[in-house]
């Protein structure tokens, strides 16, 4: 499989090069040249597949001959070696829990897959590969954990000071080894702008092999399709009709991967793009006009994105046909107040504790289902509520038990480098080491 740049001004590359580069030299996002068409027998017989076999089958055409099949098979198996349970909450809604990975965030899958691919590719690279990543919270921890100890790769994470939760901050500042956390005095958008500037800076790129671990990287983006296949596999054990799927969205990598899976043949009745007040895409879905926004801080901070990078991939998936896009995706804008009410109500009425991101998707799905009484669906629960204790504990007036997977973090010492929110500071620091 080859990948072309969405800016159409750079050569096509294979999976390996797309992964190492992150972004095309013309600053475009890479996009698969041909969307694989799934064998209809795979969908029909999906219950007979193990998670591992299914995942390998899905990823093979995208990776092509960049990785030997036997190696890809182990990479995929390690990537998904934790459960992806589908939990029924009421007659028409189920939660796909994507927080059972090592950092309790759905981003673990993308980060684990990408780090293993890069580790595989770095064996025949001369230079150390420097992964530069901006995080609004969860990406950082998942990337840090996924890349920890991977030889030939160092990871530099930029996060907005004071704007990530304590567990999130510990996850990205306590790894050490090949992981460095830069604490930026600014917003997530500032961090993202610094990273973007770094990829555009010619002299920096001459001296360092820089790549991105955000969902613009195909190796982060593509494996997220797997959630939708796992969800479908579980769902069809008890349902006749394909589900509506609501996705809490920020940079739109996750939902875009779901749409890709759907276009390649996975049955999904409808997609819901569930956003907090950072709703550039829902606004587009209502009006047909896209305008980037300035990011606003909310309680679902991993979705505080004013200009979602993967929006251009969604346009490409639908060949820029607004009618088709708006028929397949409905957008919702959910305020913090409604998010909080949803967390509390769901806890009291359904004995289920949502995190703020899952709550946004829960609410959007329930609103949609009110309008379509014959449908039922899944919302993605993308993080464990313990990662947002200030919000969640204040609502339910109870302490959330800290899962074992993160308890050890509290004994560790935070290590970060404080930096002003400007690119020159980053550049100087990168070159001085
Ligand atoms: C990153 C993240 C999202 C948003 O995912 P995108 O792919 O950026 O749309 C939602 N929820 C949580 C918990 C996240 O970490």
C-alpha cells in the first residue's frame, strides 16, 4: 500500500516511510492510495475470528510489505493484549470500554502499534528517530508508555502546564529513559503549533530525524479501526442490526478510523461526532462551512481542539461530498454543564461511572436515539474516570478507587522541563542537546 499527501505536492510513499516521516514534505497528511475492500466473508463469519487474527487481517493491506507478516502478527498481538469489553447500560445503549490498556486511555492501541513499528524500522536507520508530540492529556501518557525503552527512538512530549490532570501528568513525566516531558507555559494549541513549526523548520530537519506521534501519523491512526471491528463482533452476538456509533472527538483521528473501517465494508448504521464546545466539525456538519476555532478549555480536555487535524482525511474519505458526509455523520455540541449532569445521572440511574469524554458521547448518542426510536448503539468510553478525579469525584461525592495499573505512579517523582510557548525556545533546546 502506498500513501499520498493530501496536499498533493509530494511523492507517494510506502507504510514504512509514511510512519517515519509522520507528515509529508509538503505538510500534507498521508492517505492510503486505495481503500481496501473487505472480503464479505470476513464480516459474515466475524464471530469465528480471534481478536488477533481479525486485527492482522485488517492491518495487513495497510502495512503491505513494509513489515514481514510474522513480525506484523506479533506487533498486532502485543498491541491489543488487553480486553475491549462492550458493556450494556440500558436497552439501547452499550459502552465500548477502551480504557483497559496500560495508561487507561484508548490511545494506547495507536501508541503501542506505532512504537513497535518504529522500533522495527529504526533497526536500519542511521540516526536516532526523535518523536515530537503535543498532548492535551492522554496522547502523552500513551505515547510515553508505548515508546518507553524502544531502542533508536527518543520521545519529546509537549504538554500545557497546569492543563492536564494529575494522573495524566504523572504518566508523562515519570517515565525517564528515552522519554522527555516539556512543560509548556501555554495551551494545547500552543504546543501543537510549536510541534508543527518544528516539522516545517528546514535546518532542524536537516540535523534531526523528526516524526510525529499524533494521529496525523498513519501508524497511530490506522490501528484505531480495530475498535470498530471488535465492537461489531461483540454487538452482533446480541443484535440483528448494525449499531449507531458515537465517538467523543477532538482531533478526529478515532472517528476517522471508524469511517475508514466502514467505507472498507464494516457495517455501521450511523456515526455521531460528539464534541464539547470545541465544535468546528459539528458546526460544519450543520452548515457545510468549515471554520477553525480557537480552543476553549473544558472538562473533557482531550477534546479541546479548535482545528481538528484529521478533518481533511474525512473530506477525502467522502471525496469532499458534503451531502454524503452529512448523511453518515451527525455532530453534537455538549456543554460542560450537560456533561456533568450526564455523569451524575448515569451514575445514579444506571450505576455506571462515565469519564467526561465518554459522557459527551453518551449524551450525544442518547439524543440521537430519541430521534430514531428503531435504532440502538454504542458509545466509546475513551478514558477511565479516575483520570479526571476533580470533575468526577465532585459530582458523585465519593473518591474513585485508583486502579492498580496507575497506583505506582504516585510514588514517582515528576520530571519535566519548563519552557515558554515559543518555537525558538524549542528549537534551541532540541539542537543544544
Ligand atoms: C484523544 C482523546 C479523545 C479524542 O480523540 P480524537 O481521535 O483526537 O478525536 C477522546 N477522549 C479521550 C479520553 C482522548 O484521550
